[in-house]
C-alpha cells in the first residue's frame, strides 16, 4: 500500500476519548481529515487554535491497514480549490489522488483506538517537526 500511515492533528484535551473510543467523524464535523504526511496534518493546529482556542496539540499516526478503504474519500476543502486553479474539469478524484495533490483525504467511519498512535505533543507557537 502506498500510504501505510496517515496523520491527524487534534487538541490534547480530546486524547482521553480518542484513546477510549477512537476518532469519530460525528465529533469532528462531517469527516475526519487525514494528512498524507505529518507536516500536512500538523498544519491543522492553526485551524484548531483559531476555532476552539486550544493551545496544546497531538499528532496522531493512523495505521491504514485498520481502516475500511471504502470510507476514505478525497479532500473537500483544499482539493476543489487546487483543481479549479488548474482548470481541471474531469471526474472526481480518489482518496489516493487527493493525498498526492492536496496532501489530504477524508474518512467517514470510526477509526479504532488500535489504529491510532500519539507520536508527538506540542504547544502553540512551537513547530512540532
């Protein structure tokens, strides 16, 4: 598999429930957003900080062998803008193509705790990588 791991950033206050119940798209909004690599995911700290005022973050590594790949989808935030700028009018993208182009994909299922590893915790103003 080309993407054995994907990445997700969350506020550290969410870790107890994530470690018990996993990542749930109902708690995250419409989807769980996953990065192709750690830097893409870590950039979400700015969104988390702006939206909820959190100042401590956790970078999560997601084992894709434990995901239902039919629940993975293309990014719906940055990818449409990138494609529009490039004048792309073709068919929709796969999640793999989305990761290659925008560095992001979505997941519409619960990611089990067994698929999640906390790899780094940092505070606002620090760059984690």
